[in-house]
């Protein structure tokens, strides 16, 4: 199953978790210091809350969670074939998960990722990524801006 991801910058994680738990009638699937995500069944949504980055109440990034690495590869190929610049990250630890993903920027530089979660991982305190986007050898130098904005 695929679902749209909406990652929001929040000023207070506890307040945001309380609100979105009520709004979507579900508790977070993952809750860590400064980070929460909800796997909402109806409507199909992965809601990610990130405390302490960006302007509160703004979008951190957008995405589509897909079922497999093959789905990520298919999306990268399709986007590239359509003339869009992409950046691929394989086996990256991000947002308390090991992921394969591809990044692309929308027309107004909004960051989109298409990703699959391979496994849950723990992250160092206060850190949501273990590599610097753009510095990763798997990201090409022509990578879109989006790959540098996650988390």
C-alpha cells in the first residue's frame, strides 16, 4: 500500500501529538524525542512531526511511502524518464528508519521523497539523519535541493 507523507515542523511535539491523535483517531506509530510519526489508515497518510526545525506550522517535506525498494527504483526511473532531476539514497538512516528513497523537487522547490522503510533504527540524540544530504556518495552533485532538506 502506498500513502502520502506530510512532514510538518512543529514548535511543541507534545501539543502536536495530542492534537493529531484526536484529529486522526490514532496514536503515533513511532514517538522519539523531537519526532513522531503516525501511520493513518483513513485517509491513507504518513504524518511526520519534527520539533525544532524550520518555522513551526510549515511543511518540512512531502513524500510517498511505498511498499518496496523496487517501487522506489520504478519511481526514480519514471521521474528521470519524464525529465525530472532526482537524487537517490539507498540504505540511509533517516527519521528512525533505514530507508531507500528518491528525492525530487516540485515546481516551487517543495521537497518530495518516494521511499520505503526497510527497518526501524535508533538515532543519536537529537539527530534525524546519519549522513549529510548532498555529501552522501550515493547522491549526485546535480541532486535537487530536496535531498538537503529532509529532517
